[in-house]
């Protein structure tokens, strides 16, 4: 049976919601689900996939802290066990980052029927009352601009206490829909931030706070699969043997990065070669044969463009 990986829980447990299976190792649990079949993939579409994935993550929050994957990442139980073993440092680091934090969701709706009267003097809406012709499109753009400004203001007021805020899709009439993490000692400051947000329009705003619940990391996990056929070329690039130990690979990579002849675009190639050789060595040290691909956990911060790598790989 084909599987997709849903999340990693930084604890060992076999008590999972129905339809999910566990792979346990090194103090953590990889959560797998059956991969959708062709019929489901052809008829469901991306929206249904995202909804199903989100509902599974929400169900896992009842178990405890959650390190989520992006939706639709294939992973076999054997591969999951390997990742739990080799990438335990990254899992532990991400779990420590969310630590005692709690998860909240804040939604902020406004009374659309009274927006024009309440904000007629605002920079966005004042031109509508200047006597110039106003089309429905002009009015829509003005109200949207006002909504965006209030959204930005609310986020600014929340920023001092909210950690890893991630905006969610907004329904009509919703100014803000955001999930975030909060340290327990910051709960009084959260109350003050919510009071300041409510003061933006006391008569017309409706705030809804859901939480606290178990934290879910907002750094999405992924699996980077390097081609094992590239190991010889990586060794040649760093001028080491393919089976050189980690220390030798790290030292060779550092020397290459310090070279005065280093090309502008060669640094990432050198780091990638080091990561590949280190991972190949880690798998070999477990007594396992090298497969066609060498899996490695990576994670990406909200809004980030590049994944961070495990501690062992970052050594290069």
C-alpha cells in the first residue's frame, strides 16, 4: 500500500485518530495515511486534498505537539523509520522550539452594513463622498483597501506576542484569520493586544479566539530525496573518497568554501555535495544498502524560500 506522511509527533505513541498509522523511533512518531488512489486524485482536486490534510492535522493536535508536513508527500514506513533515526536532531530542535507554547486562532470580522458610515472620513473611503461619480467597482476597491489596512494594523498590534503567525484564507466579511503560537507568560500581553485590536472599531468588530490547544509547528516539514548516483561526483567535487567520514567531508567542504577561486554559484553546490556524502555515510553506518535516493528531512519557515537542513548536514 502506498502511503503519505502527515506529521511527526515529538513523542512515541500508537494512539492515533482512525485511518492513520504510526512508525515509532528515537522518541518520536511518524504519522502515515494511505495515499489517495487515482480515482480520488482525479476527482478530488487540490482543495479536497488540502481540507483532508488540515483535518488530519487538527485531529493530531489532540495527541500533543505536531510537526506537520506539507500535503501529499509520499513516504514508506521504512523510509519514515530511517528519517526518525537519522534526523532525530532536527526533530528534537523543532520540538524544543515550540516547547511549552500553545496554539491559538484569531478571527476578526466586521459589520459590513455600517462600514461606510463608520469610516467615511478614512483615506480610503473619503473620496467616495467627494461628489465624484462612484461605480460599484470603485466602492469595492475602496472598501478592500480599508479592510487591508485594518488587517495590517491588527497584525501589527498582535506582533509583539504572537509567534510564527500564519494568515489563513479570509471569508467574506472577515478582516483577519490568523493562527499563531503563544508562550504561557505572554497571555496577559495577548489580552492587551486583543483590547487594542477591538478598539479599532469597538461597535463593529467581532473577535473570536480559539485556543489554547496543543502547539503545531508552522515550519512545514518536507523530504529531500537526493540521487545516490551523484555520490561519486560529490566526492570528486570535495576531493574525498565516497566513503569518507563526516569529519573529513566537513573539513573538505570548509576548505572548498574558503578557496579564493570559489565561483559565485559554487557554494551551494559544495554544501549540497557535503550533505549528500554525510547522509550516504549515515545510512551506510546503519548497515543498510544505499537506495536509489537518499531521504533527508528539511523544513521551511512561514514565508521562507529555502529549507533548513538537519544539524548533521548544516555542519558543512
